[in-house]
C-alpha cells in the first residue's frame, strides 16, 4: 500500500569550517542492492513523468537539487509527497503507481534502482494496474 512508501533520511555531514554538506549513501541505506542509477533533469515545470507502476522494482528517489512532487497510488489510496531536501529520499516499493510533477527550475531527481532496465517490469496502463490490484 502507499503506506509502505517511506522517506529515508540520508546521513548528512555538515562541515564545521563552513564548506557545506556532504551526504553519503552506503549499502545499508536502502533495503536493496543497487543495480542501476539514472537521473531526471531539465524537466519543464509543466511536465509530468512516471505514470506507471513496477511489478518487482524497488526505487529510491533523491531530489539532488530543487524540488518536485510524487503522487503515489495503490488502487485504493492516494498519497502526495513533496521532495525538496537532498538528504531525504523516497523509497518506492513494487506495486505502487507513481506520477512525478511540479518540478522546480533546475530540479534533478536521482534514482537508485534494484534492477537493470526492463520494460517488462512496467505497468503503464492505469486500468491494467487497477485490475492487477483488485
Ligand atoms: C520511474 C520514474 C521515476 C531506458 O532506456 N533506461 C532506463 O533505465 C530508464 C529509466 C528509461 N529508459 C528509456 C525508456 C523510455 O524510452 O527512457 C525513456 C523514458 O522513460 P520513461 O518514460 O519510463 O521515464 P519516466 O521519467 O516517466 O519514468 C522513469 C522510470 O522509467 C521509472 O521507472 O519510476 O522515472
């Protein structure tokens, strides 16, 4: 369910001499082995990304820069999460419909994924998603 989607705080090291922050993701930060990394950038503010679910893929979304909203649906409930802190990522478990929107200017969404790209793992039709959920 959408309640299984969670925010994970990424450790942040604030420099004591004012040199800014450093955040680090090591293997135990996310509950899967990272097999792929990709990122969304130069997204127009009126663009909409996602609009699908994954059958088995776990993903961890990090707003490296700027902000955007993630709409999550499990067939019964909808939840909206705004991501805007580079040290707070969103863990999306399999079986959740996701839509990304409202990208700020210069926003960058880094995604860590539990597997390589496989179009067979996508459910891109919302009616089909609802059927699978019922
Ligand atoms: C997701 C959201 C957050 C590849 O060839 N390799 C890849 O690893 C990916 C992710 C995509 N592609 C191709 C497939 C399409 O022809 O790139 C094109 C755009 O992909 P898509 O329309 O799926 O992009 P988004 O931003 O709607 O969705 C992506 C991920 O696909 C998806 O898993 O959860 O970002």
